[in-house]
C-alpha cells in the first residue's frame, strides 16, 4: 500500500506530509562498540572499538561483544561475511545496528556485509544491515531469541538456496520489517524450528521460489507481509507445520516477467497448505493474481477463491480477492486486519505506527484500524510552506511563503516562525509575506497541529541580497531546410535576476536588433555566412544592467560542378593583366551556378608572367586584402586553388601585383545555403598515392591515367562512407616536359614544368566504386596524392572569411629550419573562432634555401606534404588544415624557409 508519510523539509520547501510520527527512541549512551573501515581503524589496538578508534571489521566487534552492548556499523561496505556465535542474555541482547540513511528507499540498511550466519547463539538483534554478496544468504541455525529487523536482503544472483534460512532446532527467531528478494525461496523455515515469526516484510521473488515457505516447523507466524512472486506461492505451509498462522498478508502473483516470459506451473497457487498441517489458521489475507491459477491449494485441493475455500475448510472467511494493482492502496486493505494475529506489530515496515483512517470503516479486530500488508496507509495531510524571495515589492528582503494546505483526515492548524525574532503567525496555505531585516540565513519553523498531536519542521532559508541581472546565451545554428531558411540560428537566453526585467534587447550582430521585456527563445536568419556577435542586454526595474555576447556562426554547403573555364585572358580577345591591374569574373552566372554563391572554388593559373609577382583574389566591392592567392616567377606557369568570397554583384576580382601575366580561372564549385550542399569533413593528412614507388604502374605517360582507391578495400578507408568528393593535395614531380594533370580532360588542376616539383589542392568527385581518376596531358610525370578532407551529407558547413594573414615568419624573424616542427594555436585569432574543426589557409613558402616541402595539420613530422618548393622559389598552395584543440602543426622538411599563412575560411 502507498504510505504518505511525514517528512522533513526539502530544500527551500517547508512541508508537512502524513500523520505526525512518534518520538525517536533514545540510543544507548554507553556500552557501545563502533566499526568503521572508512577511516582510521584497528582490530587490535588497546582501545579498538571506541568511537575514536573503531574496529575495522564487523567480525572483530562481534567476537568481542558482550551482553547488553550495541555494535554500531558505519555506512560502508564491510564486504566479508559475518559469523555470529557469541550470545547476549535475556533482557540484555547483543545488538548490531547499521547506519540510518533517511534518504534511502526504506530509510536505512546502508551498512553492507557479506553472508550472515548465526550459529548456536541466543539473544541477538540485527537491525538496519544490508547483506549484499549477490546471494544475500542469511542462515540462523541452532539459535534462539534472534531478531532480524529492517534488514535489506537482496539476492540478485541466480541461485536456488533461500535468502533467509531458519534451521537446526532454532526457536523464537523473528524476521521483521525487512526488504527481501530472492531467486529461490525468500524465507525458508526448516523442520524442527519453533516459534518463528515472519512479519511486516516486503518480499519479492523470481522463478518458482516461495515468498515464505514453512516446512515441518511448529508455531510459526506469517503475518502482515506484502509478498510478490513470479511462479511460486506467496506462502507455502508444509504437512507438519502445525500451529502455524498466516494472516493479514497481501499476496501478489504477478507471473513471470522475464523476456521472453517462462511459463509457470499450471497447478501453482498463491497460498498453499499441505495436508496434515494441524492447527493452521489462514485469514484476513488479500490477493491479487493473474487469474490463470488457483488462489489456494489446501490439502492438495485447489480453490479458485476465498468463498470456495471457506465453504470447504472454514478458512479465509475474511480474505479479500480480486484486487488489481490500482487497488492495493484502496480502502479494502485499510483498517481491515486482525489486530490480534500472532506476530502483528504496532508499527509498519517504515516504522510508522498504526493509525485510524476516519474515512474508512473499521472492519478489523481489536481497535479495527490495522491495515493489511507491510505498509500502514497514513494520514494524507499535506502542508507546504514554500519560501520565495520574489523582488516584486519595494523591500528587497520581502519573502513570500505559500503552498497547499490539505488535511483530509480532520482539522489541522499551522504556524510559521520566521526565525528573525518576530512572533509566529498562523499559516493557511495562502501567500504569506514577511520582510526580513537583512540578508542572511534564517531558521524557519513550520509547526503543525492535528488530531494526532503537534510537530515542528525546521529548515534554514537564505535571504539573498538583490543582485544585478546575469544573462547567458546559447546560439544553435539550424541546418538549412525548407522550413528554416538559409543561415538561421536559434537563440536561447538564460537569465538570473532579482528584480523583474523591464527591458531585454537582442543585437544580432548584423545591424538588426530585437527589443523586448522577457527572457525568450528567438530565431534569426542572417543574409550571408559569417561569424556574428550576438549581444543580449537586460535591464531590471532598479536600472541594473546585465549583458553577454555569444557568437552565431553560420556557414554554407558545397556544390561541386563539372570544371568550367570562366576566365582565360589568352583567348577571346583578352589581354594580359598588367601590373596593378585587376580583372572581374562574373561567377554568379557561370554554367551550373543556380544562385548567387557566397564563395567559389577556383583553380587559378598564371602563365607567361614577365616578372615575379602574385595575384590576389577577393570579393568585388570589398577592400583588397594584403594577402596573396597565387605566387609566380618570371616565365613560370603556376596554378593554385582558391576559395574566394563573392561580392554583392555576383563577381570576384583578380588583382595582379607586378609585371604582366596571363590569367586562367577554372570554376570547380561554389558554396551556398540557398540549395542543398555538401558538408566538409576534415581528415588527418594521409598519403593515398605515390607513383614513384611503381604504384600502381609507375610514372604516368602522355594521356595516361591513374585510379586511386579511397574506400571499400583493405587499407583504403581514407574517406567516410557517405563522402561524394575528396580534397587532395596533388603533387607532380619528375616531369619530362611541361604539362598538366586534371580530374578529367579539358581542364587543368595542376600545371608543371619539366623537372619541377609542384603541388596544388584539387577537389574531385568520388566514383561509385570509391575511387578517383587523374589524367596526365603529355610527357611523363610522377604523382603524389595526400588526402585533406571530403565533402558529403555529414560534416560541417563552410564559413568564408575575409582573407587575413595569420603568420609571416619574415616579420618576427622566426624562419623555419630543417626538420623543425612547430605547433600554432589559431583558434580565436585571425577571424577563426575557438572550437573550429578545420581552417582553410593559403600556405606560402618564401625564399627557401633548399628544395623541400611543408607539412600542415595534426601530424607526425614527415607523413604527408602540403606544399612543395624549389630552392629560392616563392610558392603558395591552398590547404585544408584539421585542428586539434584550436591548434595545428607546421613541419619543414629540409633547408631554411620563411612561411606565410593566410586564412581563407573555416568550419565549425
């Protein structure tokens, strides 16, 4: 049955629930022994067992205990078993007392031991102890006047031995107010045992075990237990169990609940009494069962219900049947037990006294108000006095106490002592305001009086000083869908305030603001990708201000295109681009582009330059950044990939710094949120191909191709299974004549001269078989490919950034030396936010003293290359760099070189 009991106050809540409890019994002030292995302890010291120097083991205390002493066990796990052979004496038992933990499920049993054996002892009391070795074996043999009270005996390992076994001519053993579970029998009273009492226990069994099984024992009492079984009987009395009573029990035959459920024996019954059990009495029991078996088996004869049993045997005249789960707390069980049943206690399994429910007629014996089962249904009175400092009045120290005031069993009154020296005042549950003199802790007391008496519930309440408002903000990007629109974020405010807020303004960081006066959740759509500071400012009624800033970072997906040439100054009447001159490219209207992109992926090529120089690519209409996208020397043909933000008019601008040069631009894809796009997954830099080792066929000849497996084979899982494109750093070396390599004929991804070693980033589609194919235009050349990342449905959106120089070793004279590995922390710098997953950079080597290469990313020195260069050559390459804890590595293979790193964008 449900028991609504009186509890102490929860934090910040004064609450009286249930009937008023009895006073707690006083503990013995002397003759105590202590056991605590959770602190300094000893089993052998001269003063072992004192509170200052406790025993380490419960067994040491048991071996030393004298009649009348109490052994206090701390709330720890003693693990080993306990074997008791020493005895107390009549009126002066040895008591083993565990630690009471009121927050536990049934208030205690927190002192854990292994298996418990009482052997040949008498006058012992064990209370609030948990036997937890997996089998929870408790054996009492050849012993007398033994009490096991408020124990926790949980057998969670499958075994057939009983959880509690009373045997060996034992007498007057009581198992009371305990929680017992079993996979065999929960309690077994063996033949020869006399006067055993199993009372007011909560028992649960699995399998075919019985809740309580009494064999050839005499004078046993099985009283007021709540027993739930799977396939076994709740109570089973053997043939020679003479003079045994089974009264006031609640028996629940739930059936097997394992998965899959196992069938129970068809002839089982909830209460079984064997033939020849003379002097047995069974009455005032209540049954809930599944209906697929008999309620009783008496002398081998099944009986479906109490009426049939009573008609045949005269037993069970006051039994209740047909209960369901929902009625186990209903009036049928309340005030209907036999008060005079052998073993009946005046408190229930929680230690609460028996109370009379005035709303239920008394149908039991004696006073008529004892309940059936292990739990007494208590007074459902509920009074809550919840203190709240609302800051709605003029005084900051005003506190409002409120809560329901419910007393179904009769009139009750309550008063509040505010703990500040003022007089207590009546409390009815309605809002009750009180002004404290200052901030600080106050000992508030709720005193409740009803027909059962008066009790006081204390609680400390902290009156706070009024504080300025504090606000934090969570910003969550939404993936682009038809419902949310592009670049949309969800902004959630979290506010802590004393006085009410009168103004709450959100500045989205893009020139728009949203005023208001309450904490809220809002959405906002940005016009383009980027990193936007979201600032929330709140003002309370006293003019105090709180503010915070978070960042909304919105990005775009990648749409890959069949490479298309969008600029070639050598053809169509074009002219070379002179020093300081620029050329614009309309990329928004290029073939395959469906909407104005936020950025485009190009392969830029300079050819026939008349002087050393560089090209800068940037969005039209924006100031030209002081970074380079492509570096070259006089007469050199060189290519570099570039991701370029697009201007408002849909164009980009290419600026030539010095000399005259022809420029070529091939469009490979673009970034947008206006249509579904792929997400970027940064990968650890790994070498996936190198034809210098005759892999797979050695150098590529003119018109030759090489196919690179990226996934689907042993050692080939370089990219995610759902990747649709791969980003490679492609290096050509040992070319016999000038030429180029591409992902397909007709466009160039990598240009090279005879004998030159040169690298470029390429983005290529992945074939259905998990491969990419490269085409060599003319001559012979070796190719090296290092994977940097991939595009697919999973990953991160790209956020283009204003090209920003992050590193230039020329400015701080930190030139890289041969074999040098450095780590750089870029998160939070150069426009890259902390927490970024990867950063797209233009990596440039300047004036190297020897031919070599640079590695970049989260790498072990020398495992892959990101940029190759010749002695004295200034060369750039676009590189995706995976970040770890906002940082990346740079490695220089040989010689000395300066390094420049220009940020182009990032992913989160």
